[in-house]
């Protein structure tokens, strides 16, 4: 139990899957430890550049109507801290996309400092990029994401298991992902 409390976790995306991951992490006291002697304190870093839209309310249970137009990552972090007060000061919300343009923010040092990375993304390009960065930095990745109505979950341990990028997903055919639809007929 002590090991999970000292974890440093990077959660990329705080939509439907990201909210579920964050809720589960809060319920098991993941990353709640304070600094002890020479060990690092636990921490969860969550990033998502998106804001909450009306269509998010039916599947992202950490969000309410009062949260419309607020940043997903900030709102999700606050919601799980309310669920588990031990996360206060242990969860850091960011609004940055994880991509080449933010390599100065999400540097190799940043990745190396994480115990595990967890994806909750809805596009292949971003998932491939995070996979590559995790392999580069020898960080385990819990890869999960959506593509239209399909969901994918894979545990990746660099140089021990198959990576996300080693198999091709079906090409995105220009369809609007179901999770980003703004209006319903």
C-alpha cells in the first residue's frame, strides 16, 4: 500500500476515461504520501487543454452544469480532491497539450520523474506521441483511449511488452469522434 501512496502519476486527458481514472486513483489513495526521508512525495499531474461542454455532462461524472466552460483538468482535480481530501496539494492540473511544442514543459526529466503515465486520449497521433515518449524515457504506460465508438486499453512496459505504436490502429476517416459531439439530434 505504501508504494502506491508514493507514486508519481501523469494523467493525460480528463474526459470520460480520465475522470474514471482520477476517481479510481482517489479511491485507492494513489499518490497521497508526504515526503519521507529520501523518498519522493506522491503526486498526480493531470493535463487537458479542453473546457467542459454541455455534451460532456452525460458521461463525465465529475462535471456538473455549474462547471460549463471551465477547464476539464482543473475541475476534475478539484472534484477528486473533494472525494479524497488526502489529495490536497498532491494533484496538479495543467492545461497543456502533450506534443512536440510542449517538450519544454513535459521534458525527459518530467517523464523520468513519473512512476507511471496514463493516457485517456481520443486521437491516435497524441497516443502515438505519448507512447514514444514513454518508451524513450523507460516509463510504464497505461494506454487507454477512444476512437469513435471504439475503446482501447493496453499496458505498456518499455522493452518488455508491445508498444502502442507497434501496431496500426485503423485510420481516422474524418469522422467526428462521438465523445466530442456538441449537439444531439
